[in-house]
């Protein structure tokens, strides 16, 4: 028997369901003046409170909605500049003892092909990813006794130590089952980035219905999973909800209350928020027609409102969404995306492993990394693989240094340009290289002369063959 409750499980939820419903009802038909006051508060880089977020969620007027979208675009630019951080998901194994009704990896799904990468297969996958130009990964595991903290730590260590050509993986984030405090400490010891747990749905009744068996059926054990991570010293954590399982407005409120809980208990909120929509999975009827499917228009709205609600938190948009929609939504406050993604076990090194029976769900943006890079560059974004803040200790509460005027311009943009230059030298196609060099030159012209000269010197070092230059 797999014993997953090794510590006291909190008996009280910090998600006040009745209060959420009350706020969503009370703020219907919001006064435009009140909406604009809330938008201004966010533009002043202040996190919104639940009543304010509920008010924005109830905006239906097209002109007011456009003001929300414009504010989200403005806020993203003020805090993050025009950088977009890129990463790739790497699925290590899909064995699972949970029975989540919407998931292709659920234990009762006899159609899915089970596989866990061997150490050599894992190295093959990393080499394939590095050969594309990736430097940031999120490793993903099913929930199973074989994926112990020791196993997770060992696989991450292999990722970090697998070099290929001029490249390497410099940051590994983790999407895995909730751990005990001791388990988190073992995983932390190998130098992870963000530990990510999605609550899936914050609505308890729906949660219990959709997670009937397995460790994941314990709502509170999962809800407090990131508390234990913080107690273990992991100060970068990521939250998320799977949109389509319950009412999307409720889930946005749940994400906000989770943020507030972490801020109040640990002094810092989540490093990232994710907002994936449920996608079809093989032999999984629930995923084909989710009960609370979110339209594209509501999806854009919820992304913009999350950005306004939590100005300093990173926002992750995944390749679950089609390319055209991603190109639109990125502008509404997104700071991270995946690209060139494959989610079959072993699919980066063996394309045939990316078929339906080996995947958790369906991706809708299959573009290779270079094509996504080129698309971002054409839109004036600076694609970044930067890991400098993490390795310089700017994590957790130090993430709030983004609030310091000039931080983005003085640190983040130079480091983003360095990693972009590495990509252009080592991996880019000729067209992407040409557009990328033009973007770098434009960014240099925006800098003050002293910083510009230091950045130009670093770019020349990269062109001469040096790697991992940091500002």
C-alpha cells in the first residue's frame, strides 16, 4: 500500500467557497467608475483583493473589457518588459495510481501505454532538447511509488549533468505529486527551480467527484502541498487550475485566494500561475466534452484578469492552446511559454513515441522551437532562456525585486539578450538569426550608454564562443 499521508493534514481549507459565490453575485453589473479604479490600482503594481477581482470577472461591456485587456498589456510591459521566457516539458514517466476522470494517465485507463525513462533514455531526451536550443525544462511525473523523492532527485541530477555541444539545461522546474517536508528537502538538494502543483479545481465537491481514488483524492493534502514545499525551503512554487473542470470565474478566485494564503503565511506568493484548459485524451470521455468548457473569449478575459490581480507573478501559457490563440493571449500578460513541446514519454528523441496512447492529453501548438522563436521576434518580443536570477539567488521574496524601478532594464533584458545571442549562434535558422540580430540591436539602442557597452561586450564574448555569460 502506498502511504501518502505521513504528516498532519490541515483540516481547514483556505478557499472560502461561500464567500467566493457571495462576491461573484454581489459584484454583478459593476459600475464602470469602480472598474477603472480597480484597473488603476493594478497599474500601480498592487495586488487586487477578492472583491476587486470578482468585480473584473463580472465585466461584460466590450469597451470596459478592452480597457482590462489594454491594462494587462501595459502592466506586463512595465514589470517584465518585452521578454518571453521559453521552456519545454519533459515527461519522465506516466505510471500513476490516481484515477482522475479527465486524465489520460489515470490508473483505470487500459489503453494508455505505460513507460518510465531509463537513465540512458533520459539522457537521450535531454540531448535532443539541448540540440534544439532549450536551456529550461519542467520535468513531469505521474503519481506512483516508483517516483519517490530519491528517484525525482536522481533524474533531475542526470538532466543537469547531461551536456551536448555548446548546450546544457540550466534550470529544471518540477511538476510532481505533493510530497512530505522531508521529501521536498531531498528534491531541493539537487538545485531545482520552481516546484509546481495544480489544484486542478478549487471547488471541493467537484474535486472529490473528479478524483475518486488514489492519493490525489485527498483535497487538503494537495491544497497544502506547496505549504510543505515552502516549509522545506523551496521558495519558488507554482500554482494552477485546470480550466474546464468547474466554473472559470470560481477558479480564478481560487487562484487569488491561494496567492493570498501563501503571501500571508510565508511572506511571498507563487512564482508562477498556470491556467491550462482541459484537452482531449485517449479513451477519456470526460476530456472530450468538459462540463465547464471555457470559450476562447473567456480564456482571454481570465488571463488578463489574473495578470491584473497578481501583477508580479509569472504567468505560463502552454502549447495546449492553438498557435493563433497563443499569439493573441501572450500579449495579455503572459511571461512564460513552452515551445517545441512533445509530451509522449521519450518523444523528443523518438518521434514515434508522441502518439495518443503515450500522451496525457493533446497539444494544439506543434510548432518547432525555431518557428516559435521567429514568431516572437517578429512581434517585437525578446525570447529568453535566462536563468541568471535563479542562480544568483534572486528567488522567493527576492522575486519582488522586479518592483524596483529599472530592475528589468538593468538585469533581465541584458541576460535575456545573452541567451538569445547564444541561441542565434548555435541553433537558429538563417531567417531567425537575421531577425534576432535586428531585435538585439533595437534593444541595445534603448539602453543607457553604460549598460549598453557592457551588454555589447558580453554579446561579443558569446560570438567568440564563450557561453553562459551573465549580467
